[in-house]
């Protein structure tokens, strides 16, 4: 694997109870870049993220992170490797019984032997970077949605990871908070020299901050390119998704018998 590639995914397959979810995924994630994985609901994006992090074992293929074969690692080896990873979960997933400070401190306490004074300084620095140092004593219930997402971002980068993964980081945010989170993701990635993989439905904000996009459908990569290339794509599926068109390959109606059969010819029911 080239030293410029941090994550190399080769012919990755994953099944849930025999149902194929990932069907031969190939991706190369370069160091220092923000890469988006896009596609409709149920196409396998979050499952792919879990395979990269080692939460799920694929049924075929491989995931390589630096020199590590993620799919072949033991639980203890994965635990050590996750010291180098950060994760921002959908809706933030803060610990509700911990205040802001302790949420951000959690991965530092879990993965290091640093003293309380050093942990305090690191946590406040991370909160300062997302504009929330003054909120360190607040509980998650006291935060707005945008604030909670910023705390989750501070927690995700608390250990200066080489890889940060984001699962729908913009879901449920108002336009101002969405713009703030988008710019923070870009700035944090560049400041840390990290690599970011972002699963998202948000086309507008993502195209402003990412370097490259993989577009998935039905468990496969069906298109890829830079934001400009994706905007200009002639692929009907990509075009429908990017421009939020009602008509296209993605149908509104779930498959069903013709109405005349359903309502008038009741004897034809299966």
C-alpha cells in the first residue's frame, strides 16, 4: 500500500443474516484528506464505517489501516489501534450522566495514564477549539443540538487521532449549526494533520468541505470523484441525489401490485 494511503479497502463484502449489504467495496482514503461517503438510506454506508473501525467483521475482502489488517486483528489489538481513531456518532451520543468536561475527558482517561492536571489542560484546549470552553460544567441536557455536536467533535479528536470517522454529523442541525460543524470538521482535520471519513446525506455542506466523494448504492460504489466532478456527473442516480430530484432511478413508490389488482381483483392477492 502506498504511504500516501491511510485506509485501503479491497473487495469488501458483508452480509446480515445472509442478506448482502456490502458487495465488493473498493476505496482508497489518502492521508490528510476529508473523504465523504454518500448514498441513500440503507445502501451500506454506516456498515462500511463499522468495518473500518473493526466493530464488524466482513464476510470477505479486507480493510487495511496503515500496516494493520483490521479484519484480522484481535480484540486487544483493535483496542490499542482505536487509540489512533476518533468517532463522532450520529446525534453526538454524549454520555448523559457526565458533564461536558467528563465527556471529552473520557477517551483520554480510557487510553492514557495522564494525570488530572494534564487531562484538564487537554480537555479545555479541545473545548476551546470548538468554542465551548466556557460550557465545560454543563450537562448534555443543557446543550443545544449544535453545542452537543461540537462537544462530540471535541471528544472525537481528544487524542489527536490519525483517523476521524463521522456518522451523519449534520443530522438534525439548523443551518447555522450545520455550517459551524462543517467548518470545524475541515479545520480540525487540517490542524491535526488527520484523515477524515464522513458518512453523510447533506450534499450542500459536504461539497463545500470535502476533498473526494465515494457514492454508494446497493452496497456498491457506483461513482466517485471530486466535488466538482460529482456536481457535473451525468449518472442518473448521482444527479438525482445531488440535486434532490423527485423523479429518477430512486423510486418514491415501494414495489406493489397494480392498484387494479390490489383493489378490484381481490382474488389475485398472494
